[in-house]
C-alpha cells in the first residue's frame, strides 16, 4: 500500500471573510478589539487569507484592517474595494503594514446588476475591470478580482472580463454566487467552462464565494472546487449577508471527512473550529443553531435509545467524525461550588477557551457566584458565562443591581442601579410588564433613540434553576447590533443583554446622554 502525500495542486486555500461579509449581517457588528481577537484565532488556525474589512466603509473598518495587517503573523491580510480609485487607494493604505497584503476589488457583471445597479453598458464595465485591477496592482502584486453576481452573468461576457482582469494583473479570480442562486452541478460546470475558455486562466487561482439563500452554499463551494477552483471564501458559523455565506467549519470538514471522494486538503487545524465558532458567536451575539453541522450543541449528541446503544458498542455506528477532531473535548469533570480555580481553568481549556488573565479572574468570580445559586453547573452554563465575559469586557455601562416588582397587581416596577463610566446611578420606573419596567429604567438613565428590534429568551440548560439567555437587537439609524446576557434571573439577563447592545452602539459612535442627575 502506498501513502499518498497531499500535492500542492490539490490544496484549497481558505479565504475567511467573517470580518467583512460576516460582519455585514444585520446585527453582527464587532468592536475593534473583537475584530482583532477574531483575526488572531483565524491566523492561528491556519486560515490563508483574512478579509479584514472594507476600508472605505468607515474609519473603524480602515483602522481594523490596518491593525490586523500589522499584527497578523502568517495569513495574507485583505481589504475589499469597489471599482473606484478612492476605494482601492484606501484599501491599499489599510493593508500597507501587512507582511503579505491583498486587495480584493469587485464589479458586477450580470445583466441585471449592470443595467439597474451600475447603469452601465458592458463595454464600460469591461474598461472599469481593467482600470480597477491596474490601480490595485500599484499597491500589491496580490490582487483578487470578483465578478459580482457571477453566477447570473452571461458566459461570453464573464470570460471576457476574467481574461481582461488576469491580463491587467489579477492573481485570483473569484466568481461569486452573490445571491445564492446556483446549484452544485451548474457551479462546477461554470468553473470548468471559464477555465477551458479563458486563454490566460492558468495564470490565476480561481475562487468560490457562495451565499446560502437556498441552503446550498457549502455544497456549491465544494462543487466549485471540483470544477477547478482552489480558493474557498467562507465565514465562521456561516454568518454573512442575508442567509449567510458557506460555513468555514463545514467546508473544511467536508473535505477532510470525505477525502475519499473529495481529494483536496486545506491547512486548517480543525481542532480549533469549536473555539473559533464560540468566539464568533460570543462577539457577534449570534447564537449557533443547536443542530448546526460541526459546531452546533447537538452535533455530537445522541438522544435516542437505539443510537445510544450503537454508540456504546462502537462510536462509528453513528459518528462520521469524532468530536475531538473539531475541538470538542469529552469530559467527566463536574463543576460546582467546591471547584477551585485550577479546575475552572482546566474546564475552560476543555471547552476551548483561552482567556486573558483579567478576563479569567472576572469569569472565575462570576462562576463562584453562579455556583452559590445553582446546584449543577453544566458546560453550557460556563460557556454562557464566559461568552458574556468576552462580549462585555469593554462595556462602558454595566448593571450593578436590579429589583423588580412583578405579578398580577400592575403596573410592574423596577429599580436599577447602573455603573456609567465609573459612576453609580439609580432610578425607578414602571412599565407594561417587568421587562418593560427594566428597560424603562435603562432608558431613564441612558436616554437614547435606539429602537428594540428583537427580544428573545431561551434557557441555557434544563430545570427551573436554569440560566436564561436573552438576546436583544437594537437599531439606531443605519446601525443595528445584537447582544446576549445570561443569568438565572431572566430580568437580570434581559437588562444585561439590553446594556450589552447599548454598549455596542456606543462603541460604534452612536451618541447617548447619561442622566447624571438621576438618583
Ligand atoms: O457576495 C458577493 O458577491 C461579495 C463580493 C464582494 C465578492 O461579497
Ligand atoms: Zn458575499
């Protein structure tokens, strides 16, 4: 038997766009520090290219790309730019400090986009492609060009644009399924067609970029690779515009587990997938669907008796990969109020967390407080606690205390004390129900225009003493943010989530006025 060594030809480059396309999901905004944290884990896990943002979009985006470019040790750092010289120059400036920097510039090529969005004739679009790639090459020799809405583009025109982009110096050609419309066979054939017809195709690497509007983003990405693409653009947990992008963890594991029929490999350290998923979920406050492939809470859970019986006899009966391969550690360590710091640190490691010393200290104090109130501390409790710690580490407004009077005799009232940038402020308010009263206290102490777009509660574990996890989405102008709060008391969790969202809006420059006179 001969062992085959993976060839460079079959290597698929992973281009992560969690910080750009992922951050474009409504409510998934991250603070500057959170973006740095995500970039660091992407770099550590072996992502080849990190699309760190869209530098022209805001100063915040520019700063994030610039600092990620400075810090990243291994990956190529990429900034996105439309087909305008201003965009491209800004992206070029942002990636300047990178050891290896890329400009990703895109332009729509489909009839519907050219007519309605660009209001340009195809020959004008073709000229713009040449101009944008040429401009980008002034900053770096690593230039990616994307044919936006590529899967709905007329083939002859697509081939002409691709050929022109390569001739102008593009080294990666991306054909995105911008609207999540294609199907695997069609997408695979599209790459085969372009690679066969474009005379200089061998001078560029082809890339897939799939959206999940019909739930086929991962299947389409893999099909594109079978058609000759060697770069997959994807995001952690599949976050992204509308229904999201192809999930990084799913494409990586599909290529790994089914290597017999998909003979491709990536450089990703799969054991870091769970950690990356948790971090992205914590900083975006986007919960991971329980039955999500690879990283969902139930991805390795076996509930039915028949399945459990099979698993006890041989895990291969119902598991096509082990939880350990994706970084889920099986554990028998039970946590409770007698568990010390060492056990807590060990548990965090098992769960895939790496906290800074001050975060660890705070998390431990909160763990002890929770253990005093709750008999059984499950892994999910610790995850909720740590996720909250990560998400709220930089909050300017914090909950100090909350007392609520609820029940049949309305109106319900709440008294809240907040720490507003180091100053304690207390107020009482009534409301239509205890949650409303709680939120009215916050509004009285921190008046703001933001509107509540989403309020969701779910239990972290089972039992009446389970922690409640509340998600809140607030919108102010064109900014929309989501935050989570967890606590055995649903109202405290609600206040934490609401404050978390307010803090995110503050971090994004939304102005609010703390009522320093309220007592
Ligand atoms: O979906 C898309 O077409 C994009 C491009 C910018 C590549 O995100
Ligand atoms: Zn996209």
